[in-house]
C-alpha cells in the first residue's frame, strides 16, 4: 500500500483501517505501520494521532506492548470487562463487572516493588 502526499487525516485513518483489517495483517507497532504505508518520517505524528483517534472510536485497539490490532467485536469486549482489586496478598484479583459500568478502563496491571 503506498502513501499519497495529499492524504487527509480521514484518508490516513482509512488506510490504517484497510491495513489492519487485511487478511494477512499481524499486530505491529505504529512505526511499522508507517513503513508499510510508505509514510515519510514527517508524518509520524499524524499517524500516531490517527491511530489514537481510531482506538478511541473503537475501530482498532492496542494489544500488548502497544501493538495495533483489530478491535474486538462489541459483544466480546463487553463480556471480557473485569476489575482488578488489590488483595491482602498483594496480587491482583480479578472480578467481573456489569456491562452497564462503562466508566472502567481495561488494561494490564503490573506491580513494581
């Protein structure tokens, strides 16, 4: 897929979506997406903004180590919502939350000494 100099931000988002939803796509970091699209280094900031915007809209998602991947279907994402709580042992215990609680942020909890 080649980059065009007159690409608008929405067109850049469309290029990203086409790439991410292609059948042979493997999750990669934004820098690799920029290379695959043939973007010049000056457009790296535009790419990061477009990726963040798409993630906010739920069209793509971030995986482990900031890898860009396809968004989960809405039913799968809602079913997988969980809350991590700190127990007396100091480990993260996971308990399910209701689908109605949309104010939660999902992610990976890492405890450091």
